[in-house]
């Protein structure tokens, strides 16, 4: 079948053993068809809603009839289509997206390790709003944009978290999977706390108390698993929320800084530039120009 053509001048790609990441902007209207040999995650990044028609035939699981899905894709909608499926997608306006292809073998290896293979049934979904998966995919997007400055360990760490999240979505026994992985459930509690309370003043004591680990054990485990420190993880969450506010509102930077838990505008701008490579105002100008 014909594969999607990224006929755009704005395409960035990062390929590693278990994952390929493609960031594409303003891909021209077309009907794209492909038979997937990898699990596919797609994060819609077009600023405005785009009418889209999609058809999926899950041949890997014995599907015989195509499932047609017409509708509108909004920014940060997420598609997941498993390996083996036939996929057709048609759009009439330029489309921007982040495309992540996962090697089915690494997903299988993790499932086998935790004795999940017999009950694992990955089914597709289209245009979901999944805040946690969105956060992970945006981190990959940022790495590709900046030429992978944090290295292979960081990509591998985020990839593993994406796989954990996929398994959790598709398997009712995922809680057993997490609890069997030493320390991961403790880190998951701390991560979810930061995602839910990122506007507050969160201390290391708060996180270690939640995770029931010593400070040194918690920091080491967190860095080893995610490739970043707890403080860096919290900053990334806040900066992603800042981008959303800059896109959708005309609030002054001082108010955005206050709402996101930064001590002041200077503190906010410093970390925003460190993570994105530009000031908040410059980032907003670039977004508006796009």
C-alpha cells in the first residue's frame, strides 16, 4: 500500500533501535495509506482543528472489516494504531504532527517479562485526549527539535514510560505490572502528584514521603528511570503548561509565572529559555507566526 509522504520542508527525524520519532509540520493534503509493521503513536500538532477521515483494519488481530472514522482532529489529540493494522488517513488542509513508531519487540519483551503476553490485546484508538501520554510525547518532540541534547538514555527512559502507559491503557492488570517493577510504583505516585500539583510549592520531603523512599534512593531511582531529576521533571511540566497559556491567553508573564508556581517572572523566564531555547515572548511570537 502507498505510505504517507511527508511532503513538507519542515520535517525532523530521530531514529534509534526501538523507536523512530518524526516531527512534521504543514504536511500537504493527501490520502495516506500504509500497513504498519510497528506500533504507531501520532500526536496532532496543527494549531487549528482539521477535518480528517480515517479507516483502520486491524488485520493483525484478524479484523476483516474496515472501521471508518470521520471527524475533526484537535491539537494534542492522540492516535494509537498497533502493528499489523492497515491504516488510511485523508485530510484537506496542511497537517502538523509528531509521529512515534515503536518496535513491537520491545513492547513484547516488557509484556513477557511481566507475564502479560497472554492477556495483552493492543487495540487502536483515534483522537484521544490523554494528558499523560501527551506530556511524554511532547518531551520527545522537544528532544527532536533541539537535536537530542539529553542523549540516548533520555529517549530510552521516555520510551519505556510510553510503553508502560500503553500497557496500562490496554490491560486491566497493569496495576500488577507496575507493582512488580521495583520502585516504579513509588515513582509513579510521585510523578502523578507533580502532574496534579505542579502549581504548588512541592518539596523533596513531600515526594519522598509519598514514595516511601529515602531522599538519596528516590533521587537516584528517579534519575535512572526518567533520565531527569525530580526538579527537572517538575520544571518541564510547568513549562508545557506555560506554552498552553501563552497560546490561549493574553495574560502577562508575571501572572503566568505566579499561576504556575514560579517565584517571579524572572525565575519563570530563565527556566523557560533554558528548556525551550528562547524567551516566553519570543516563543509566543513564533507560535503566532506559524
